[in-house]
C-alpha cells in the first residue's frame, strides 16, 4: 500500500456503491454469509473497509 489508510465505509456508502441495493438485501446477505466482511462498532453500526468491498466484488466477478 502507498501508506494511505484503508477507508471505512458506512452501510449507506456500500449500498450506493452496489448500485442502490436495499438495506434489507444487504443485511440478508450478511445473515447468510454472502456480504463483504465488516466490523461492528461499539455503537452497533457496521463499517466495511473499502479494500474488503473491492475484494468481495472481485470474488463475485471471478465466480461469474
């Protein structure tokens, strides 16, 4: 890496990056283990590292 820290994305930012999927769809994917890896903050909110989202998208492309 170039020394730049990986960006933490909110669920809303991830939904937008995925073309506007619904929040319900995203959480369903999490329930069945088909969503990008995320971290849960102490306040209960979820954040996704940009690199994890990109890797997850790449894995879907590879599987297609």
